[in-house]
C-alpha cells in the first residue's frame, strides 16, 4: 500500500465531498472505477481498494488531485496480480 498526500489543508466541511470523489471515479471515462471507496479519517480522505496495476493507481490519484486540489488525500490502494501464475502450486 502507498501513502500519497495531495494538498496540505484539512478537507472541506462539506460532507458530500466523499460522494463527489466517488462519483468522479465512477463517471470519468478514463478511469470508470467502481472498486475504490472514499472515507474520511481525521483530517484527510482515504482512498481504499485494489486495482490491477501501479499505472491505474497513479491515474486514479491524478484524477482526484486534479479535480479536488484543496482536499488532502491519502492512498490505501493496493495492486493485485491479474496474470495467471507461472509456477505450479505444490500442496502438502
């Protein structure tokens, strides 16, 4: 997992900013990501979820930083393996 911070101020008091970010991730044709959740933790918003590549994670973080420049964001987005295993799993 990574922790990337964008901005330095506390998030706006607007309780709908989490929903706005979630909607942007879902509706943007370049991202169209439904598997990321946004939660408020202390003075930052945390993006949780898993994506298939580091590039995809960076694209999501870029989109959020671009559209919400004054909102501090921390990333808890992991990268999952999407290729088939290349080795045979040996069971005991």
